[in-house]
C-alpha cells in the first residue's frame, strides 16, 4: 500500500476530519514521555470517534496488513505507543465519554479515551472513589492505564488498575468486536479474558470501553512526613507500620535531594539531614485515622526517627503536588531523565538502594531514587544533565545493571510502567524463554498477522 493510497482509503473509511498525516503533526506521535532512545513516526494517525470507526480502521489494516498502534495520551514511560513499524496510530482521545456512574452498584462504564482525572472528579462528585492514581492523572487515559496495569502511590492499600477492571469492550486485530466481563463484581465463566487484555500494552486489540469498580469515598485523610536517619531505618519503619495494622493509602520513599527542592516551597522547611524520608497518607474514618496517627507516632518514637510532622489538611496538597511533580521538575532541570521502574520485596529496599548507589558510583552517572515504597515499587531515575556526556550504550548498561539488581533481589523489571519497547530486551530475564513462548502463542492466536502494536513486550 502506497502512502497516498493509505491516506485516500482512510479518508474514505472514516472521513478527513479524523485523520492526521502532515509531517510536523506525525512527529508528535513518534514516541511517548519516556527516554527518547527509540522513536518512529507513523504513516498516519486516525482519531476514531465511535467503536464503528475503530472496527473499520482495524478491518482495513487487516486487509492490507498495516501495523496499528493504539495510543492514549502518550504519557507512557516504556515506549509502548511508539509505532515501531510505522503504519496507523489510533489516537483514542476523542472517545472520552463517561457513559455511566452506577451509584448503587458502585461501578463506572467509560470509553477508553477518558482522562483519569476526569473520572476521578466525576466519581468524587458522587462521593465515590476510583483509587488508581498514576501521577500523570491529569493527562493519561483509562485505555493506557488498563493496557499498562498502571499503578501509582495508592497501590499499597488499593492495588493497581487491574484490580478495578470488571469488563472490557475490545476490537480484535481481525476487526471483530468482543465484550468481556460486565459490571458484576464476581465472574467465574471461562478464561479471564478481561485480565488478559489488561496489561497487554495494545498488542492484542484495541480497548474501546471499560467497566470499572468504584469504592465509597473515604471520609477523611491525613498526611504525615517522617524523617528517618537512614534508608535501613525507613525500610524497617515501613515493615513496622504495616505489621501494626496501619495500611496507609500512600507510603512514598524520597531521598534527601528532592527534599532540598521541596523546601523552597514548604514552610517550615523539612529537616535536610535525613537519610531518607517517608511521605505517608492515611485515609478512612476520622476515628480510625486518629487511632492510626497515635500508633504511628508511638512507632516513630520507639524507633528514634529524626522527625514526624503531621501536616494539616489545608497544607497537605502542596506536599503531594510536589511529590507528583518530582519527575517533571527533574526533566525541566536536566537534559534527559530516564525513570526506571523496578519492584522489589519491601524488605529488600535498602539492599536495592545500596546496589543502585554502587552502580551510580561505578558508571559515574547520577541516579536519584524515589518510589512507592509501601509496595516496594522503586523509581531510580538516571539523571543526564548533559546529553553529550554519556553514550547511549553506557546508559543502556546502567539500565541493565539496575534491572539485574532488582531481579537478583527477587524483584521484577516493571511494577507499573509496562515493558513497551524500552524493556523488551529485558523481559526474558524475568519471564524466561518458556513463558515468553506461551505469550507468543497467545499473541499468534489472537493476532496471526502480527499487526497490533508490533515489537513490544519481547524482542523477537
Ligand atoms: C509525570 C509522569 C508520571 C507518571 N506516573 C505514573 C505512576 O505513578 N504510575 C504509573 O503506573 N505510571 C505512571 N506514568 C506512566 C504513564 O502515565 C502510564 O503508563 C499511563 O497508564 C499511560 O497512559 P496513556 O493514556 O498515556 O497511554 P499511552 O502512553 O498512550 O500508551 C501506553 C500503552 O497502552 C496502549 N494503549 C493505550 N490506549 C489503548 C487502548 N485504548 N487500547 C489498547 N491499548 C492501548 C499503548 O499502545 C501503549 O502500549 C507516569 C508518566 C509521567 C509522564
């Protein structure tokens, strides 16, 4: 199929107003928010507005064996929506209707292009709660969240996106439409296809709609900042907190360097002599939170933490806003940031941080460490202040070492960002060839032509 033929046919299939093909605009679709090692422009972008549009485009792609890459907001950090083989990018952002919020059933039904913060606002108006909260919530879409099993700080208490997906509507690579699951809270009929497509990174089909589970909105919340003497003390504290029956809705680990940045805005400033910092949010009933606060203070006193600050709710938003903006702040100050995403068992956090420090020293590359410590999901960020200072192969070596360190501690290569293309060469390290072979067979059964987001999750 020639370029002109492709554009002509797609115009006929869905209409000119749903197609982008100018060179400048296509550049925007060449990659996502990740490290820009691997980018590739598509031949054309289609912005479907209905399920029927998606079906027509996928049928066309099947007939001419053209690659299709589904895309949400492109906020991914693994290169998942990078159209490695060119072809068609399906930008889902126009399919953004919240179709139903069921207050009795505690479920929501949404199109895939709904922006996460839009859903948060809508359900919270009804005193309901959708817990998954990737820090990109103001831009990322539900389709992208579902396809990467996105997490976020609240995962320690509430789990990740996968725990809230009850059913999906999907256009398969042959253009057929299926509906898996439904808005029922229990489902025990056949293979769990809903959760096969959840986390499939757009390699098995295009998600067009989702049924999601909601919770009642917690009555209240409180924020606590704990300054610890060392990483070990912080890790021990996390264990103590959870063992005491306190399950914070958020339990974030930060090293000293971001605190110095935060202190430009925080009054009074946090102590800067800490070896590690825990940002804790408790939510639930007011009575329950007060009990937890008392226990938390006792634990911190017993373990000699340097400082515990209970932040009043009026000021808490500032702390969390700065935590959420840490990555964009680092991006703004440096030439390049490569945010890694490795999960280790909670008790292995100090050992992992120690290993990362050694890697940083050995390769003379600055690596900042923060993470959703409550669930062991660590985000070492490789900081490249000057692009010319390190070669790409050096950077890849450091990524490899960080990933290996996590795996050696019985961790995994991604807790929430997915594999995409950036980690596709590492997936065999965790999964092994046999498991990847099983995945390849599933892929072949659903997408025999290999047109759906090719080149992702594993290296061929
Ligand atoms: C500042 C910042 C903070 C972040 N914080 C977090 C965090 O706390 N937790 C976290 O988990 N992630 C985080 N991320 C990563 C990213 O936002 C998530 O991976 C998010 O889920 C991606 O959503 P998206 O709509 O941008 O998807 P995209 O990046 O567009 O796509 C991601 C993947 O999903 C597939 N896909 C998208 N839509 C569909 C669909 N409708 N059907 C089938 N496949 C589809 C794509 O093909 C691709 O493989 C962060 C990113 C940034 C930039």
